[in-house]
C-alpha cells in the first residue's frame, strides 16, 4: 500500500483543489470541441499548462508524417493543419524515476437537438453531485483528473522523479490519429494511462472499429410511376439489412475470441448517418450511409473490411438494379484494431494499489465494445497502456454527465499512481 503519510498529503491537496477542478472541467465543457473545431480549446489548454510551468508543445496533424504509418486512418472531412495536439511536459530535474504519458482526448461527438437536453449541452451545469454537458464524461472529466492529479502532487510539496507528458489529443472519436501523432512526434514513456470514463475499473480489452460509407445510385422518376425507376434509399436499406445479417455471423465467430468469447454480441454494426434524395415526389437517385462496424482483438482489420465488401457484393447480386449498378464503398475514419492489456504488468500492479487506497476496494476490470487510444501505445509501441478513470453516464447521448464523487476519487487514485510509478521528491 502507498505510504499513509504521502496518501494523506495527496488526499488533502485533491480535496483542497476540487472546487477549482470542477470549475476547470466546466470550462472544458463550455468549448464545443467538435471534430475540426478543437483548436480554441487546445489553445486555451496550452496557455493554461504553460502558466502552470509545463513545457508546452503545440502541433497539428500536418506537422507529423501520418501518411508514413500503416496504422494512420483516412481523415473524415477535416483539415489536418487545423487539428491541434498539445503535449505539456513536466521534466524531472534529475530523473531517477520511471516516465509516464497521461493522455486524454478533447474532441466530442455532436450534441443532437439541444431542446432534447435537460440543460444546455455546453453549459457545464453542476447539479446534485453531477456535472452535465457534451464531453463532460467522455472524456473531459478524465482530462481534469490528470491535470489535477499533477496539481495535487505539486501542492503537496512534491514533484515526480520521472518525466511526465500530459497530452490532449483530437480525433479519438473518428480516427485515433491524434494519439498516433504524439508518438510520431517522438513522445515515449515507460507506461501510459488514459483516463477514459471507466468508473474506476481497468479496461482489460477493447474491440476494434471500422468506418465506411455506402453510396448507392438509383433511377429518378415521378413517384406516380415509381415502378418505372428505382429508389436509392430503399436499395441502401437492402444493403443495411444484409450487413445486419453479416454482423450476426461475425458475432458467432467472436465466440472463439479469447477475450470476448463470453460477451454476448460484442460486435456492433451501426448505420449512423444517412443522406439521400432531392425531392419527396421523385424516387431518389442517390443515397449515402455512413456506417460503423466492430471487430474483436483476434480479428484482422483487412479481413473484416474484405468481409464487408463480400457481403455488399453478394447482396447486390440478388437485386436487379444493384446487380448492374454496383454501390461504392469508401473506407474513411477508423481502421482500428482491438487491444488486450496483458495482465500482470508492474504498471497495472501500481495502479491497482493506488486505486484500492483511494476507493477502499480492489480495482475491478471490464471489457469494452468501444475503441479507445490504448491500442497505439500498447499494441504498436510496446508500452503498458492502462485505460482507467472516473465515471458517469450518457456518453454520446442526451444529458451526458459525470459523477463528481467518482471524479474526486479517481483524481486521488491517479495522483497516487503517478507518485508511486514515477517516484516523488520534495520540491
């Protein structure tokens, strides 16, 4: 267990700063940091961290050789030069401890109709122990936790004995290229912690994710003679039904996966965006559907992509129009592998000890059917990559909110982890 006197110093600092941490998180939520619009938040964050004494590196996706890396994903309607990443580094004067990356994403998904929220989605309202807003839980609460965990160490009169890189990235919700960019920029450490909203559990494994766009054409005619033309929206629906059946087959195959075999239907398929047609009284001549499909860690991205293409080809062969007018598949966005955190690492042991000290109970594990950025650090760059953080509810939905009591405990747990992993010395 951590030294009781050290834990008491950290707890006192976390508690003393928690009102400021809540205000900091509220400010983060008030930035509508949607894809392609993250720069104002990142610029504010860079200034904030510089004022805290960190060495700040602000760069964009255009500043790193993304195209040279096989795991870079095709961008989705974003200018790489406008996608800003920030790395704030605390350098140990005489480094004798282990180094650490603390990384969180600040991009958020669209909020949907604001009138369907109880509170305005970017207001950061605090009520009954919860903080509401788009991105409050996924994952700006985690970003506040790593900032204020480091603040707690400082305000306890200590400093890490190893280098700490505190990173905020974009593109986690669509490609993962922000995390990859920090690695291509040259940042490495002995371990990485990503404080996604896990509710104080550690993510043992996550599934992968693929994004693709289906584009279908049709023959437009007046709806009065609809049988003389074709309807691209209905043709797209035909393909979506085929992909739903294909997902059933993928989930049968997933029963053999070492991590997800006992999870019911871990592979999720979602037609998430649809556009099509030009006039309600004309059969639509075009339809586009943006889709997402998952894969288990034991499945290869290329094989799952080929399976989707085979499914669409077989489905169109049974349709008189599609058989002669093949739909287009465009692969953009996520081409993400799954990842398994092997148990038994020293980093996980240190985190489990810090968690138990902060929460008063052993750290539990979870499996995630959504992707996160740990795959880059753990699967591609061979460093222990821990996904662990505060918790709440409503991710990607209305009334997203994070639990402030969990946030306080997770901040203390992360502070204890940093202190034990890196070592600390009197400042």
